[in-house]
């Protein structure tokens, strides 16, 4: 897994590619979130359009990120999930917890 991060208009944007299977990468993602939240960033967009696979540890990382933002009064949006990831979100009912968006502009405007 690889990820890139940037902050635009007080919104943390994480772009994840490859396989989200927790391990060290999950910790690095949570560290990036902690840093952003400590700087009063309350919105996060996670671009998962290049995410091939996610396991239960990866789902745990997404839920941890969501919890951190919601505890501060913020929110997390998942952007452009692939068909495989979208099916997983439906099966696990995470599509009812996370808001799914198609572009950054939906949130940044």
C-alpha cells in the first residue's frame, strides 16, 4: 500500500493505492490523521479509487480514522471506491456509516 496526503481548504485528503491490510501502513495513516486533527482539520476525504483490496485490519483503520474525526465534530468521506471495494462496503454495511462521494469538489466547495 502507498498513500499520499495533502490539506486543501482545511480538509485532509488521503490518496490510498494498492492493498489496505493494516500492519505498518495503518499506523502511518492514523499518525497522519492524528497530526491533521491536532491542527484543527475536521474533514477528511479518502480517495480509494486505486485501492485493490482491503481486509479486516484495513477496515479497522478506516473506522479508527472515522472515529477520530467524528469525536472532534468532523466527518470522513470515501471517494470513488472500485467495484470490489464497493461490494465489501455494502456487505459490511459500512456504506451506511461512511459517505461515498465521486469528487473532491462535492466537499471542498
